């Protein structure tokens, strides 16, 4: 009998090494965003805007029409919010129209939608019910279908994908009660036993886990003779003996979310159900997320569209001091922000999605930027809508209806969107992830130079390589097309506002961003990784520049297609002007900030130095540990797993 698993104890450096080993190390295809961070504005990589093939568009539009009808006739968002559960008949109806298999190939019974139309579908269904959007996204973006599509064997695909396309809901299980974005400490184990593995451990926040039929589980395989070991991915039948869903979690938003705590006690999993080799689990998860992350900003763009609709209708109907509130500048600026930002989010998502479909570019940074930017800006838009609605924005839809007014769930939208800043990589983790990719070129030539553990000979070689790289690279950051008044002239067509000036700004600012990054690396060297405030601002600047680029390219596409081109140019111009103000503020905060002071204050808080400041209140929190016990063993709780049939 094997000994009970113990939690791994790892140092910060060991944790970073695990994360680094899981990264895709090579850049085999060009990346617009990577080039942007290096000071090279490669407009040719995104312009002219790529478009889906006619047959893909036709198939996608046909499903969107069917899905729209389903959303309008079968989904009662108020009921889901009230009962905190998606009705089984709604889930079964989604299965019948093929919504579980949107991204699964037709040969396995799926719809075979492109990333573009999959995201449009999520935006549509997410506007009807964010909880349903989360269910479908978790199932297809990070659940069983996507890892098997990328890494599964033919036998695994033939076995599981037809089920996922029509009947079976899947979930992705990585997080544990004491393990979040530091998977090096993963405690769930998968011990080899003949032709099987024996799983033991506890997983937290298992989206879809309460109703799932199939699970993707990340577990640590101990190193032993014949086994490389390491964090490994498995497809697990949710009905397997020894699996207990111990709790259905409840949250401030997404009340219909089927999210739980899942315990594994001596669960037997066939080795044939392992995805990829042992030790490849994190790489599989991160690669899956490269496009999987696009589902969240897609639903954020959909939320922006709804916020704009409500803001427009309400602000025209509500009068204050003799005129509609929309015509008061204090409210009008909020509406302008919502309109311009919604246009930008859709531009970012559509561009990133089409690039993912074409597979010509490496979009790992673009997808991460889309997730980061979309989740942050959508929360701001929802907050502004609540402010525009005033007291009615704070009031629930049910209460509004009870007293005879339109049931507008503005406060619910704000609550539902808040999780997107945490889902699939929190904003803080996304900053670090993107920053690591953004400085990859620097670390590849100068990493050994700033690594305190490298030998003098290693540093000497790194110094020579770095000198050669920077001798070629730095002079190119001095001047560029952004300083020529006629550059990007096709973005200033007759009768339209001038977008070329914004693209010249992006080009100049891209070089400035690269110079700032180089200066910071020269200044802090090995301590650069601790400057999370600085790195976050660098990433935020890059996100704004990417959004400005995508917005201008989309506006030009719409103009060329004769599809609201003039209006698109106006929205792009408004967004770029708003974005440029944010960029300048971020540049100012690169070097003028309170980061050092904040660190001192934090140390004081943790030491109890300011504990006197907490006097004068009571703490309504209940009793119990900060982190629940996750010791492996048999479950002592009722199984609340409820597959939907």
C-alpha cells in the first residue's frame, strides 16, 4: 500500500523553474504583440484584417441564428439568477442544438466552428446568461475537447470527442485549496499501478465539476523506475469510484455556475487516458489556454454591447434639468467610453480569433492581452453603467420589476463580470505571464548575464551575445515611420477622420516602450522580476497599443466593406484618443510611483505595526481556517455530483 501523499515543499526559485519549463520556449511563427514590445510595429501582420473563409462564415452564421432563437425563447436569465441554477431542460436543449460541440470537428459529431464564430456564439449566449456562457466555455475552451484536439491520441479523440460534442459536459481540474498560480506545489498525486494510475487529492473551484461527466485532472506522478514523473494530465470519468463532489460553491456573481470541490480517493485511471507524456501536464494546460483564454474577452465584448444598449436607451429616456441625461457632459463621457471601448474589445477579440484560425502567427501574447484587457475594461464599463443608472443601477432587476419598472440587471452584470479578472489567470498573474513573454528576447541573449547563479565564463559568453544583439537592436529604436507625417496614409481616406495619426503614435510609442524596458533591465538586472508594479505598467501600455492597432485595422476593414465605415472610424478615433491619455499616464507612473513606499507599508501591516488602525469595528467573519484541510483520504461528506441527462 502506498504512503499518503504529502504536499511538496518548494522554494520560490524552484516554483519559477517549474513554470519556466512549462512555457513554450520557441517562437516558430511571427507575433505582432511580441514585436510591439520589442519596438517593432509590424502592421503587416494584422493589416489587411484577415477574414474567415466563406464556408466557415456560412456555417457560423447558420448556428448563430439557431442559437439566437434558443436564447430568446428558451433561456430565462431571471430564473437562473433567482434559483442559482441553470435548468436541466436548458442544458439539454443546448446539447440538442450542438452547443457542446461548437469547437469539435464535424467528424466527431461537432459543429466545427472557427474560433471567430465560437467566440461570437459565447458572446451571444453569455449576454442571455453569463452562467451558461461560463458552462460552455469551461467545457470547450479548457475542458476535455481542446486538450485532446491538441495533444490527444487518435484513440482518445475517437473515444471522448463524440461524447463531448453531444452529451457529456467536461471540467478542468488544476487548482487546489492551497495551490493557485504556483503549480509546483501541486499535491494531488497519480501513482502508477500496473496499467493504471491511482489518483489521490482534492481540487478546488472545479467549474462544471458538479455536473461534469468527464474531467481533465492535473496530478503529480512520482518519479520512479520507468516513470519520468512530474505534473501530468488525465481524462477521468467523473462517475469513477472514489470521486466525491463535496460542495457546490456559491459566489457573488455567476449564481448559476456549477462549481465545486472534488475529492479523489484511490481513483483508478487507465494509463490509456493520460494526455501526452508524464510531466507534460502544465505545458498542455498553458498551450490549451493560448486560444482558450479568448472565450473570456469574447463574453466581455458581448457585455459591453449590452451595457451600451442599456446606456443608450436609459439615457435618452431619463431627463434631468430639462434634457436627457445623456446630453449632460458628466454622463455623456461615460457613454462615449462604453461605446468606444466596446468597439475596441470586439476588434481585439475578432482579430486575435481570426489569427488563431489562420495559424500563421503565434498569438500567445495576443490572447493573453485580450483576456487581460477585456476583463479589466468590461468591469469598468459595467461600473459606469451602474453609475449612469444611479439608484436603479444598484437596485436588483427583481426589485425593479416588483415596483413596475423595466427589470434591468445592471448590478448583476457588474457582479457577474467581476470574476473575469480572476478566471484563467488573475490580472496580476497575467501581468507577470505577459511580461515574461515580452522580455523573452532579452532573457534569451542576456539571461545568464543577470543570473546570480551563473559562472563567470557563462556571464562572459552572455555579455558577448548581448553586446552583439543590442548593437543591432538599439539603433532601430531611435527613429521610425511614426515620425513621418504621411505614414499609414491609407488610414486617412477622404471624408473620414484621420486614424493614421494614431498608428504613427503606436509606432513611436512601441519604440519608447522597448527603450523603457531595456533601461529597466539595465538598471535592475536580476531584480527585474521583483518589480511587478513596473512590469504590470509595461504590459498595460502594450495592451493599449495592441487595442489601438486592432481598432484602427477593424475600422478600415468596415470602411472597405461599406459596413458602417464612417461610424467605425469615429469610434476608433474616440477610443484611440481615450487610450492615448491612459498610455501617457502609465508611462509617467513607470518612474513616478509609490512602489518602494508601498513595500515598506506592507511590511509594516504584516508585522502588526498598524494594527491599532483596525480598532473600532467588529469582524462578522465566521470561524474556521483560512485554507481548508485537503489531506488525502476517503470523503466524509455527501456526494453532490449531479450529471444532467
